[in-house]
């Protein structure tokens, strides 16, 4: 075989080898593409699962939010009702305690219609009043004040009128309407006539001061 024939044979072998290698390379490319496609599908599947989980979490949070809103609305309505009930029935205990006094007044009125002794009727009414006052003082801390001769105090007395008189300081000369305190708070001022100093009587403080000056 001459050189030319050898060269031709080598070229034919090389072409045949390349022809046989191309299908193998193409198969690897296909396999690689399949693997890449499979990886992409896995990523898509994972993302879809994440999205689904987020949707479920969002639905749960929305449900919890709606429940909280409903609970708060029910709580608000309950508080409004309790506040209104407390306002409407705040005096229930007091009124229940006053019923006994009302019953006693009814009995006194019934007895007075057939009574021949006025004094006994007066005593019955007085006893009913005393029980009522005692109940209000002891159970509800209601204190009455305002007596003739009390020192006038504008914080607790309301002056209806005033007259001058031989007094060293302003006094309550007449009490037209008693005052009442609930614990330490005045809930009704006593309405009084005030007797104002006319200058004829000096106070003890002034007397003491005069005595000190003399010494």
C-alpha cells in the first residue's frame, strides 16, 4: 500500500470515529438538559409549596384577626352594658333600705287616721325618722349638720340673709334647711340666717391682744 492509500484510509477512519462520537456527545447533552429541566421542576415545585404554605399561614392569621376583632367588639358591648347597668341600678341597695322607712311611714299614716292622741302619732313619726337617719349615717356615711349657734362657714353654709347682732363672729342665728355631707363632701349646703358682729362684742383673740399690749 502506498502512502496515498494509507492517507485515504486514515481519513476514512477519522471520519468514521467522528461519526461514531457525535451521537455519544448528543446523548450527554440530552441527559444534561433533562437533568437541568428536572432541577427546574423541583425548584418550581418547592416554590409552589412555599406559596401554598404562605397562603395557609395568611388564612390562619386572617381568621385569628377576625376572631380578635369579634372578641373585642363583644367585650366593648359587654362593658357598655355593665356600665349602663351600674348607672341604672347604682341606688338599688339604698332604695331597698328605704323601703322599710316607707313602710313605717305608711303605718304611721294609717294609725294617725284613727288616732285620738296626737302625741302618739308624733312619737311614731319621730321614731321612723330616727331609724331612717341612723341607717343613712351608719350604712351610707350620710351626715347631717346645721344647728342654731354654729359658727358660719361659707364652705358649708349658704347665707339666705344676715342681721347685725352682739356677737364676736358670724354665727348661724337660724337654720332654714339642714345641710348634708357624704363622708367629707358636702352634697347640700345648710341654708341659714347669719348674725354678723355689730361691733359691740370683741373676740377672745382681740381681748388677748389688748391684754398683751397693756402688760
